[in-house]
C-alpha cells in the first residue's frame, strides 16, 4: 500500500462522467485514486447527482471545498438531451419497459412552437423511478416493487429551452434549469404536449453552476493521480465554485479574528455574501450587513494565519 505522505488536497475535480457510472461511484473512484496516489485521507463529495445513464459535468469537491457542495446542489444546470418520439417507458429513459406508444411524430415546426410553454416557472411530476422519498422510502424502490407511485407536482424553473437539432423521429434540445428539475419529466411532458409520447435516449450535462464541460476531465486523467501524476495539474481552486461572489481582503489580524468566528465591523463594503481572503488563501464566506461581517462558513486551509 502506498504511504500517504502528500497533504490532503482542497478544491474541485470536474469529471466528465461517462454513461454507466453513478455519482456515488465517481466519488468512490476519486477517493481510491487519492489513496493510491499517496494523499492523506481527504473528504470527498459531489456537487449534483447525475443518473448512471447521463454523462457530462460532475463537480467533485475535495477537502474544504466540500463545504461548498451544498451551494453547488442549489445551482442551476444546463443539459443537452434527445427525445425519441413514439414510445414512453416507465423510467422515461432507455432502461425501462415501454408503457405507452404513439404513431404521431411531430414536425420540427411543431416542436419549436411548443417550447415556450415549458419556459419559465412550470410544474412537473418527477419520474416514479427517482430518488425522491415517499413515506420514508425511495420512489424507485416502490416502483421496482410494482407499486403504483403517485408523484406530486413540484415547481421548477426552466431558464431557457432551445432547439439544437432533429432527425426523423427525434429531437435534441438544450435546457438551462433550476435545481430539482427532472429532464426525463420535461421530455415526457413536451412529447405529450405535442400529442405524442417519448423518452430520453441521450442526456449530457454541459454546465453545473460555474463549471463547464470545457473544464471537465476524463476518468483516464483522474486515474493518473493513482500513478503519481500531480493533482495540481487537474485541481481547480476552492473559490472556483464561487464565481459571482465579491472578495473581502483581510489583514493577518482580521483573518485571525475571522478564524475565531468574530464579527468584523466598520467595513466599507456593500451588503451581501463575500469571500474573505488572506492573500490568495480563502478564509471564510461572510455575510455583510450595514458594515458588519459575520462568518457563514469558515475554511481551515493551510497558511491562513500567515
């Protein structure tokens, strides 16, 4: 077994998750390559589940960046997805059994005309095959057991829904959506609005919060960490997950006060959330109001006190 002599890393590995790999499996893979690469035990989490049949951007938080994973779960996402018309499955994707068929194949003009109906604040029923809990049990467990699962409508926001391309019998769309949106449900509802039925055959997340597919690395690159490749070449800094938050620059004394959880006063900064930094080192997320700053989330990173 490799001796763990390298310090635990802090930041983001943005994986390009392939089909067939679950998000929890991806976290396990990162833990393994860090262990085999000789890194000290590191906390690892992900910034938003991707179904095994989906692919694309999966942010993996390491070390102190895991404190921001909750913010990533709340962030909006962008997906490319393909709907094939004429068959609906019980899972609303290619894994399930066909439960509805239709001879109606809508034309491109009809598809483009219906998209505005699904833009903005909408309500959708999540798939029965989903991880939502019903009376303490996962919906997919109930559905697999043959139970009739009634999914309640929930409000979501579709910020944008654009036509990407089409071939006979199917269409590819791009959706910028709020948290909690199920693309499989969106595909089902679009097909029904067109007088047909359908299911998702392709789903790729191209953006999650601030992270894009241009930043995503293949699993082969992550595996190289286990062989001794320096993680610094792949790791994005903790603050990469905070793309729209202004910086509050600290002096050593004020940084020490923040680390102790004390309030900073008489600050000439605007109200709202700020990233407090000592030099290049993140110290805390702080909420400013009327010149006073309170710690929302502190970061225990090396050299903070220096």
